[in-house]
C-alpha cells in the first residue's frame, strides 16, 4: 500500500469521524459530550486491518474522552489483549452506537437502526481480516436477533463475507468477577482469535 493510499484511507476515516461527530440521526447526538467514532490501528498504513473489535456503546469515560474502551472495561480489555499477544494499538476498535446512552442504559432499537450505517461504512473502509463482537449488542448486530453468544463463541463464523468471532463483553467479565464464566471465556476467545490471526 502506497503512502498516498495510506493517507487517503486515514483521511477517509477522519472524514467519517467528523460526520459521526455531526450526526443527529437520533437523540443521543443531543445529549452526549463526545461522539466516539472509534480507534484506528496506530500506525495505520491504509490497508485492511487485521482485527476490528466491536463493542456496544461508549460509557462515561469514553463519552468524556471521545475514545472507545478507555474506562474500566477498556483496561481489562487491554490486559486480556496483551495476554493473548495482541497489542491494542495494532487493532481497530468501534462500537455499534457512537454516542453514549444516558446512564449507560441499553441501546434502543431506533438508536441501533439510526447508527447502523456508520459501522457499515467503517467495515467497508477497514476491511478487517477478523471482527470480534464483544457482548450481546455487537453480536446481534452481526448475527441478528436470537443470536446466542454461548453457542456462537469459540470459533470463526462467516457473516456477509466476513470472518466474525463472538465473545463476552469485558463489562460482563467485570460484573461476574474473576471466577465467572465471562472472564474465562473472553480470555480464551481472544487467545483463539490471536491463534487464528497468526495462522
Ligand atoms: N463499553 C463498550 O461497549 N464500548 C466502549 O467503548 C466502552 C465500554
């Protein structure tokens, strides 16, 4: 990939981020502090990214800083990525909702529908080798309603021509604690993804 192409792709991402910032397709755009478009790998050469992690929606820390997974869940995620041999700076990160729902309530159907085109555009731009969905909202985004994390996790799936792994959300890992199934599952699944990427 040439430098020019790299700059073009990074420029396209910045342009998209600016559009997300101005989005008023649902009411969340009126109440959030910052929109959170997502993170590119750093550096980004403009080619397909190896891995895109997709979460649910920004929380309070992400809303304050305008970046995904920078709060408690993010710190756990960084640690587990590191354990799996995956450097957070080398992966792209996004959410199905780009704006924080007040009080971290669950995303509403009309918000998910309004925000859906942004993630479609991000997928088209980044062409990730692998997508990892973190938790129920992101898993439903890719697999549809009725998708069950417990039956999907642990192996790659082909969804609309993309390779997608589904796993637990780090907030579930925090909620259920160090002996809970979500932490063990998330740790194991990120290890499986790292192995898949290294093939
Ligand atoms: N939870 C998410 O789903 N996304 C974030 O960016 C932070 C917390």
